[in-house]
């Protein structure tokens, strides 16, 4: 085990054991990744279930992004555990009064669902590649077909039905997974900053905007890299989605903060000292002003002015980057901010982020960006843009 | 559906059925290897009438409880030292199974100045993070009121730590003590977050959470917790509520006692006398 080097300086009065901030930057990364999973899946479902045709160009990218992020979701948790080798204790013998105990089931269910949906979405591609390619790659594709080479119209219709129902089932799955992450924090009565009924919903809406924003960035970047024309209608569709959801996210977060201040329960003075002091920049400036309100205004302006072309792409991509950053700051302000306010209600702590080691920011950054590299690797094997005949078949089958 | 497709679909359904069957069988095998029935018992409430595998100790015959008479505490911190030694608690200023808080009201001030032995000023006075004493920091100030409050795990009736533990590694015993199974805890620290009293900490060396057990290894042998034994003024009272003449029964009966943070609904089992409005 590592030596203890991360105790937190404090002001005021804090309980002695609080001087070690136990949930580090890794636990910030964890809900951020689950948020991306839920958000990306939302885009996939908007096309697959609700028939938002303009999101078609990113539908498969959304599915793959969700899958890649989901594969890495357990990693920060495993890295954080004191005994990662005992990780399955909570799944094998779950203590059912614990919100955390159901994570294993939720995660497993959702990963399996994503894998099955991805398989159906890429089945024709697997068949095509299995028949065309030789060698190891060909063999891999033949294994992935699971022996099913039927790509007739009826089989395609059958596949489309599966995709539809899996996407339908995935909506409560993905959103439940992330709502649960919010519940892990919101259900704790020990911390005033966390203890809120709105927390799961706030997590959910911020998740959606982060996932949709991720897709904007990935789509625009991939089009640039592939030197392909960017589908403006698609980018606009994603921008509308961000615009709609960001308003709800902002409203909910504002309501929660207003509740906290208005109720003015014991310890609110310290909370106010915190938010107007050390949290002023990360909370009001970075999370709200730059990360949420500015993108909302910019998107509103572009929608109002019917901006098109290069200006639209640059504007929406900028907003998307800011929203992703804002949601990361929201996770940070919840996870770290909550622990920086003492349970005594009379003191504030300062989290000193480590650089190296299991709880260090380098490893956390690696985990944060790992899904991106996973996606780059996976998209070589399962191209998100280049199996047109199948997507056409899915659309026609619906 | 045409003639070509039907068999294919049937074959696919059969394949999926087989896959489902295989998954069920696999799960059963893994489950039996993991010994579900044995370990699952840990996550359930303690069975009535069950006993620990200890000779001469029946946990159904006791209901342990703890009292703190803050009017007696002199802040000598022998309890903290005794606890660290008895329970092999990390000798630093960040891990405590028990601690003592000092509340000082200076003239003209409305709220107390609060510190504990882990405060950097007090550590500087002791000269080491492994030794504890309260620095005489108010010697030149006009003190209106001052008192000490010993703190420890409250072994709540409805412990939030037990509620949130994902594995059931922390549990409430039949005799009223909240314990942690260090062989089963995986160190997620959710319980540390859930405890409103800051009574839990993470042991980095062992990779598990830790907290006061009321010296369970001692009380089940008829001894007192180490902190109670070490207290020179009788500020810490421990005993069995099932014995109406035990020190704790008399303490609760003869005093107007209160608990910390009752609004949490945790129903703490450490009873206080002589604490003030600012003690949480």
C-alpha cells in the first residue's frame, strides 16, 4: 500500500479523520465516464427509437462511444479500492441496502446490452468482412458472425427489431446507471452538499449534455480527419439536443443551490464561505458561467440567427468542448467539493491532488482518455461511418 | 417470411437458447465455487439467538452501551494513547478510533473555538504526530467557558455505515456493536463518507476501513474498553444495558443524557452528559 501523503490542510474545525480526503480525482472520473455513456446512448436512442433521422450519421458512433466508455467505467473504481481483488464481493454477496451494491449488476446488464446491440448493428458488416477477408482478421470476423450469415431482407428486419427493442431497453438502462451514480451521493445524509433529492436528476441531465457534446467533438474531428464533408443537419440536431437539455440541467442545478441557501440549515455559513471563496472560480465561473451559460447563449444565438456553414460547426464544437469541461467541473465540485466541506459544518478542507500513484492525476487522466483510444482502436475494427448498406436497411426496416 | 429465412431464424433462436442455458449453468458453477450460501449470511441481519464462536460468551445476553461525562474529562488524552496502542491504530494525526475535542469560549465571542489533539498547534506542542497533548494556547486569553468532549464511534442503532456498505463487511452485532470484517471489506470508503460523526477512517496499510469497536476483543472477555480503563477521572462509562446495575445503566438512569446529531435518524448509542449547543 502507498504511504499516506495526501492529508488535507484545513481551516476552522474538522473531525480528525476527515483530514484525509478519501474519494480522490478517480472518483471524479467515474461519474464523468458513466455520464458520457448515458449521454452517448441517448443520441443513439434518439435515432434508433425516436427516429431522429438527422442524427443518423452519428448513431453508430454514439453506440461505439457508449460501449468504449462503459468498458472503462469500472476502472477508476477498481483502482480506488483498497482490495480490488475483492471487487466481486459486492456482486457475489451484495448488501442490498447499499446503493453501491447494485453497481455490478447495473454495469454488467448494461455492458451486455450494449454488446448485443452493437453485434446486431454490425452483423451485416461482420458477414461482409468474414466473406471478404482471409487470415487472422477474417477468422475474427467469422467468429463475430456467430455462424449467422443470413443478410436477407427478412433477417435485416429481424435485426432492426432487435436493435429497436435493445435501444428502448437501453434508455432506462443507461439513464438508470447514471441516475444511480447521482443517488450514491444524493442519498448520503452526512454531507449537506450532497444530500439532495435532486442529485440523481442533476447527474442525469448533465450526463446527457456531456455525452451529446462528446459526439459533436468526435464527429467533427473524425470528419476533419477523414476529409469528409460535415453533415450540417446532424450537427444542428446535436446542437438542438444540447440546447434543450442544458436548460433543464442549469435549472435543476440552480434550484438545488437555491434550496440549499434558502433552507439555510446548520452549516450553511461555511458552505457560503466555500462557494464564494475557494469554489467561486470552479463553481460559478468555470462550471456555470463559461461551461453552461455561455454555451447556452451562443447556441441560442446561432439557432436564432440560423447560423450555417463553418460558423455553425465552429460555434457548436466550441460549445460542446465547453459543456464537456463544465460537466467535468460539476463532477469535481460535487465529489471533491463535498468532501472539502467538513461534516462538522464548521470547517473547510483543501484537497491536494497527487501527481503520481494510484490516486494521482496522471493515472486519472489516463483513465479519462482511455475510452477515446479504445474508440479509435475499435473504430478500425467496427467502422462507425462506413457500412452504409446496413444503416439503410435498418432505416428501411423501421 | 420466406422458406430460406425460417430455418435460419429457428437456428438463431436455438443458438440463443443454448447460450442462455450455458450462461445459467456457468453462473451456477461460479456461484457454487464462490460459496454463496456461506458468505451471503454476512449480508443478512444477525440471526436471533446466534452466538459468536467464542468460548463463554453469548452475545444475545448483552447489550453494550457507552457513556461520556464531559464534565469530568480533563483532556489528558490517555484514552487516545491507550486506544492507539491497544488497537494498533496508525500513530499519526489523521487516524483515530477515539479523540478528544476542546471547546473554548473566550470573552466576547459567541461561538466556541474548537480543536482536537490532531490540530497542528497541538502536534507542535507534543513534538510528534504519535504523541498527543493539548497545547496551552489560551493561557493569555480571557476564557469564559471551556470543556473537553471525548468522541468515538456511536455504534448507532440504525448505522448509516452499515446501510451503505456494498459487501456487508460492516455489520451490527446482536450485542449492539458495529464491527468491520477486515477479511471482507474491499476498501471503497463509502462508509467513511456516510458516517456523520467522522468516526471512520481508511487504513492505507491494510486497504480497509477501520473504527472503534468498543474493544470488542476485550469486552467479550469481561474487560472494559482500553479507553475506559485508561481514563483517570471516569469520564468514559461502559457497560451492559441488560444489567440494570451496570455503570452505563446507572449513568443513563441518573442523568439527563443526550446523543450527537439525533436528526440523522441513526440513533447513536453513545450517551453524553455535560455537552454544549455547539457539540456535534
